[in-house]
């Protein structure tokens, strides 16, 4: 659900959404919105529970990434000298 913030009020708007990377989302029907419209996609009230561990899992669309923690064993990939 999304809202248009206009004159200090939130009004529900219908959006056709396209591709998203978890931070930015393409709006397919942007011609239906006023120029320079301010949209609200989510809000926090300050009453949400905080997680003990940060949710810094990265982009949920990226899937698991290769490699380990910094300072860990390094993988090969190059050819030996010859």
C-alpha cells in the first residue's frame, strides 16, 4: 500500500509497481501521479520492537553471496606461475 503526502495529509494511491531492488522500486503508472509527488511506502512509529541482531543480510533479492568473513581463507582463481 502507498500514500501520497499532500498538504500534511496522507491519501491512498494505487501504484503499479515494477522492478525493485529492496530500496528503490519502479512505478509503472507515474503519469497518474502529480509532478514532484511525495510518496510514503512505509512508516515507523517508534513503537516497533528492535532486533538484537541487525538485519544487515543485504538485499533479499540477491540471494546468498560467496565468500567468507574478512580475514578468512582466500579462494584461488588465478593460474599458477609458469
